[in-house]
């Protein structure tokens, strides 16, 4: 039986000051001040149309992602949050994260965010090396990043994530290590450490910059940085996520454990378990901000609706759960996919035989090699 899992709310804000050449997110360079107030109206109308999918359920986390949500005035965020919490029940202590670009920090801004209800900030720092930041086309330098984090801390934010990328053009192992040391000095609760990937349809994919470290150098950086993060008290709990004890990101954990989420905003994706007909629905919204805003509140805003057939659910579940260092329980597999664990026994055993997974009393945990060859492991669970 499919049992509705925890529910999160994702809100997409699709504008940035400038488009970074490596980024394939749905983000658009702003021309003048984006129409934030109209956007909040559209978000609330969009939420109204999705409400019937989640009647009676409680939201356990909210995430404003982008794009650059920190371009949004606190008053607009507050109006959205007030509107959302009058439509949906928010769990006590609900984690509410805002992605922030350090180049958008101004004095007083973080106090207002806190007052608006935001209780976690995720800064896109990327690197503390000014040369690397320039090559990445970032709008801020390292001093601005440090200043932004300190301003947020002074305003009272204690749950802060820093996004860093490694294997950057012109970066060597010592530089990647220095980036981490400068991050540690700021004492964030959480660090996301991503390897730069050349995403299709980006400027970097079309014209790769010189000096991108090769595969072996990338592995060396990852291994070295993993050890540094562990020594500094950041426990790895997912491929790219490291946290101080108890500071794991509830919102992302919900994705990785195949939880449910409403996706509101331009290009946002949602996934909802429907108890009444035992189905899983994926829904996404129109990507283009102006078209999204014009259509919000009506059926036309839906870019697509897709039922996830039962045969596909084990693959989707594994795609997420095998990113987690702690793996998953067979009980959660059954509750979230509606599939009996016995049905995936041959694939599980094949993965165990290959040394990719280990099993212990109902829990399945990826090994080091299982996490290295995630694609191979996950493909075992694809229906033919
Ligand atoms: C949706 S972005 C939003 C953050 C915010 N807009 C900013 O850049 O300051 C989330 C994070 O994904 C990471 N990211 C984006 N593109 C990436 C790429 N091509 N390879 C690896 N990580 C990437 C960056 O660390 C970025 O901070
Ligand atoms: S600021 Fe963030 S979302 Fe915007 S283009 Fe750069 S990486 Fe992408």
C-alpha cells in the first residue's frame, strides 16, 4: 500500500542578476526589477490550483530555490509565506530555506528575512578564490561572500549552508582545500560540495573553459575534501551534502527519501502520492516566467502531468535513496513505492553480489563502490 509520505513545498524564483555560464537551472537574467509582487500573486494562484492534491496534509519544509530568491524583497516573501500558511498547515519548526547569492546581500535584508519567517539560508559561494569566481562569471568576490555570511549571522541566522563547487577551471587540490578552510572559518551548519559539471545547453558546454581538472584530479580533490570535511565535524550524509550533527537539510532529505513535494513557480516540479487511487503524480509548471505568470491559476500553467507507473517507482526510489550514505529501509521502500520488497529481491541480490550494496536487518546501504557506480546500481532497477 502506498502511504502518503511527508510533504514539502518548493517555490521557484526564476531571475538572476546575471546568468552564470555553467548553470542550467531555470534562471533568466533580469532586465530591470523583476515583477515580484505580480509573481507572488501568481505563486498563490498556482498554489490554490494545486491544493486539492494535498488536502489535509502538513508541510514539513519550504525551499525558495532559483534562480536567485534573495533578489526578492522580504515583504514579498512574507506575503507569500502568510498566504501559503493560511492555505496549508505548516508543521511546528518547519524548515524554511532561502537560496541567497552573496552578491545580493544588503544591510538590513537578513533581519527582514528572519522576520518574514525564513529560518535557513543557503549561500551560493562556489569558491573563495577570486580568480575562480571570475572565471565562473560570478557577480561577487570572496570578500563579499564572507561579508554576506557574517551579516546573516549577525542578523541571527544560525542555520546556514554554503554551496561550494570543486574541479573548477584553473583550480588545483591546494586551492580546493583552501576554499574549504575559508568555509570552515565561517562555521556554517552545512556545506554542499559539488563537482562542477558541464551541463548541456550552457556556455561552458559549448565552449569549455581552459584548465578544468581531469577525472583523476577531480577524484583526488573529492577524496581530500571529504576527509577535511569529516575532520572539521561535517558528516557526509549524501553524495554532495555535509552537515554538523542534526543540521541535515530536511527539505533535501525529503527528496532523497522519495517524499512528496508541491512545486510552485516557473518550471517547478512536484511529486505527490495520491492515497485515493494509489497513484504517484508528477506535475511541472510552464518554464518561462512571463508565460507562467499569465497562466497561473488556470489549467494552462501546468507544463505536464504524468503518473509514475508502479514499474518505474523502484528506479525512481533508488535514484534518490542510493545517494544517501545511510541508505534506506525496505519498509520505507514499500510504503513509498507501493511495491513489495520481495519484487526487487533479485536486483538487490545482484547489487549485493557486485559489492555495491550491503544489507542489515531491513536496511540497505550503498558501499563506497556502490556510490561511485550509482548509475550502474540504479539501472538494475529499471523495468525492461
Ligand atoms: C540553483 S543554484 C542556486 C544558488 C544561487 N542562485 C547562486 O548561484 O548563488 C544551487 C547550486 O547548484 C550548484 N551548481 C549550479 N550549477 C552547477 C554545475 N554546473 N555543476 C555543479 N554544481 C552546480 C551551485 O553550487 C549552486 O550554488
Ligand atoms: S546565480 Fe545561481 S541560479 Fe543564477 S545563473 Fe548563477 S548559478 Fe544559476
